[in-house]
C-alpha cells in the first residue's frame, strides 16, 4: 500500500442553501446549511455534521483495525459525538468534539485491553490528528 492517498469530493449547488455532495464510486448525498444558521435546512447533513462525523467514523475504523491486531474480542461498538461551536476574532469554528464510544465485551478480564485499544485508536486517528479542534473521548466498556 502506498503512503500517498487522495480522496476526491464534488459539490454541486442545487437550490436555496443546498447542494449535492458526491465522490467517485459513492452515493450522492444532499448537504445544506444547518438549521440554526440563516437560510438553513433541517433534516439535511451539514458541513458541521460531516466534520463531527469524520472524527467519529475515524475513531471507530481505527478502533476496529487496532482491535483486530490486538485480538480484542468485543461484541459491539457504537458511539455518539457532539461538536460544539466557538467564536474567535477570526469567526466561528468547531471548538470541541466529544466522542462517546461504547464497547461491549463478554469478559471482564478484557476491560483494560478494550480501554487501551480505545486510547490507541484516539491517539492514531488521522482525522482527529489533522484537526485543530480539540477532540476528547468519554469511553464506556460494558460487559455482557
């Protein structure tokens, strides 16, 4: 695998404050200004949602890769994430993202390993490392 990767996206304005986001080989999705901004639209993915989601998805996929290499036996993974806007003299920005992963394991003896894998995933998530936004994690490991 090459160390050089590139990802191409395309956007086309459709109407009002909406557009169509696409990438070769991927489904097109509608995007818009979020509803809390003037002219925003509810029920449509916004740049702010996608920014938060990028950090959250990256944490999950990095967790999955490290869990596989670490031979962590887990039953389920899910998370939620919240991005908070702040304001500086240069304008508004995503100040902080809190990701709350929930990992379900079947053996209490795997709890520390699960936490370690989550911490490594946070450390190695290339999206979070690329952001100036503070990204924190509030993990929960559940034994079922």
